C-alpha cells in the first residue's frame, strides 16, 4: 500500500504568506515596478514553474513565494515576457528574500533544507 503524501495545512502555508506582510517588492521588474517603499499592493507572489509544484489550476508551494507589488505580480502571472525571463527574475528575488524570511520566521538552515 502506498502512503499518501502529507498535504500542507492552511496554518503551515499561512506563515509563509504572513511573512510577506509589510515588506517592499522584491521582484523589482525594470520599467514595471514603482518601487514605493510603503506600497500597500504588495502580496505574496508564487513561483510559476512546474518544479515548484505549479500546474493547471494549482498554485506552487507557499514556501516558494516572494513579496511583490501589484504591477510586478501582474507581470509575473500575465506579462508578455518569456518564461525564462520571469524565472530568472523570480529566482533572483527569492535568493534575496529567503534569508530575510527565514530570520522573520525564526527558521534555521536545517529546517529550510528539509522542505
């Protein structure tokens, strides 16, 4: 008998989303982002790759989010840029955001690697 993969609970996912609150936009897409430090449109932006668990009608894991403003989020999800350009932009933002999020959430490197 196969064991079912444990799905993350709402509480487990919401801690990653809550970490994005009151943060600036990390995507900072040139020519798109308004770079307002007090931007109230900043929301968690999910990675849009298959490797992150994204699929038709599915969002990727909440652990693969970065804070992004309305304009950058729209560019990431519906913009006309290539998939590669979007992936590079997201990856750069995630590399910058991950250690800050970990400090905010009190996550150690060992716990982060096991996810």
